[in-house]
């Protein structure tokens, strides 16, 4: 059984820095679990504690119901794939894959059998006599995976294995790793900074922030039902539109100088039912923000087009509206994680008391920067969050 259990796990470094706090998580046998979050959120530290490369400060980690806190890495029945491949440059592909088996005293014939079997799974049979310098980045990554797989461990641990590859190769390798894991059904814990990687690969995804688990669920549930502002902002590309609003009597949202009428019985209406007169954060994803057609009765916000991004199959339209932006510790942290420009944009929105919304328009849409347009919002797919705690409001 390749189950992995984190039971109240914490990590405090010698300088007093707390990297992980009270992590509770159960990874099922054969599951592909992805840990995702911004830099410094504790995801890699959690992985290294499973591997035995970091000492556990608090709690227990169990592999197949066996406590491994004080067990040496080589006795944990795990195999780790790093982002830098760590191949031996003087060895062939076959020698790199089989090196661990040789060190464990396997007979030569058994090593060759296993190497050939894994080479078939990874499409490496034609490359077995080559050395790493003659391989592409994707081929080197497959060799690194082969070296882990050939040992038939109970658990695979992967630490940002695709971060050194170009964008096109990353997409190919995402599909390849997913295929291999489905075939082998080996329990896998995969760490990434890339939320698209997390959403497309994981059976379940763990979102972490500042060493704490924020939410764990299947990818679609994370996307459709974020537990808090951090998850709502981090998951999704483009990210969820967020703006401040206040519920007035009669089911009307006051957004700056404009109003939105809530659909009766909608989740958003039920979330806000007990919050009349309070300011909240409202979130709606770009696919639920669209141009308004004649006769369209959807709630709408008027704004000014700032820029457009034509992607071939759709156009992303960035529209500035009269609404207070949601500037909280969560949204600032995510902006900082993107780059300085993202933080500057957030601060600019706050100073102008205006918010930039992103809408998905059909390909060929002719809107232009500087144009004033109405955006139709499907509020049946909107979310509400408490501005102080950041938590999603409960639907009554």
C-alpha cells in the first residue's frame, strides 16, 4: 500500500522560521496528489519531509501506516524526481536508469530486464546507449523518471520536475507524466508553482499558503467552489475577477455608482442574505462576464476598455469599472508572487478606486481600447467572500 498520511505535521527551521504548520492530509494508494502554491508556501518542505531530506518538527508522517519520522530516506520505499534531473554525465541512459538497482545488488540480467521494460514505457529504447549530453530536455526528464520508476517504489515524489523545460515541452511532458502515472498507479505527490499544471494533472490538488493548507479537492471543485479569497485568486487563468460591493435591501448590490440585481434563489443571493449593509468581496470568473446583446436582461456593469488580447479562439477584454478593488493580504501576496507589475496594477486600482475586470469575448470581437461598453455578468456563478477573514460566505 502506497498511502501517505500527514498528521499535524509542522516544520520549524533552526533560525526559527516556520515553514509548515499543522498539515493534515491523507494521500490514497495510487492517487496523484499535487501540492501547489506561491513561492515559500511550504509545499517543497512538505515533500522533503516525506522523503526524509528535512527533519519533521511536529506531528507524524506515515507511509503505508508506518511512521517514518526517524527513518532514513533509503528505507522509506520512495523515489524522488528533481527539477535538475541529476543524471550522471559519463553514463549512458541505460546505466543511469539501472544505477540504483546495481547499487542494491540486483543481478545484471534483472537490471537489464527492468531497464528495458521501463525504457519501453517511457519511449527510451532507441536512446539507451546515448549519454545525457546527447539528449533533449524532455528526454533527460524521462530518463530521470525512469531511474525512479525502475525501483518500483511505493511512492513517487516529484519536485517541480518540468520547471526547466520550455512551454511547449512542458505541455507534452504534463500529458506524458499523467499517462505513466495512470499506467503504473503508483502513489504520487507532485509539487508545482504552476496552477495550470496542478489543475490538469492532479486527481486532487492541495493549495498551500504560508505553510498552511488552504483547500484540498478535485480540480473542478477548487475552481467552482473556492474556500477563500486566496484560492479564488490563485486558481484560474485569467484569475477570478474580484470587486467590492454592498448589499442593499431588495436584493440589490451597490457596486460603486452602479447597481446589480441578484438572481432570486441564486447561491450569491443566499450567501448575502444575512449581510445587508455590509461590504463584501464579489468574485466572478472571466467566462461569466460577456458582451451584452440587444434584449439581454442580465445584470450589467459599464466600464472603459483598457486593452484587449486576441488569442485566436477568443478575445480577453480588460475593462475598468467604477468599483472598489479587493486589496487584502491574500490578493497582495498573489500579486507579489506574479511580479512587481502585478502589484503596481493592484495599487493603482486602489488609488483610483476602480477595478479592472477581464471578460472572455468571442473571437473577432471588435471592441477597442477607450471604448465604453456594458458587461453582462452571470451572477448565478458568482461568489461572495468576507473582506476581513477572506473566507467564502456560507449560503443560507
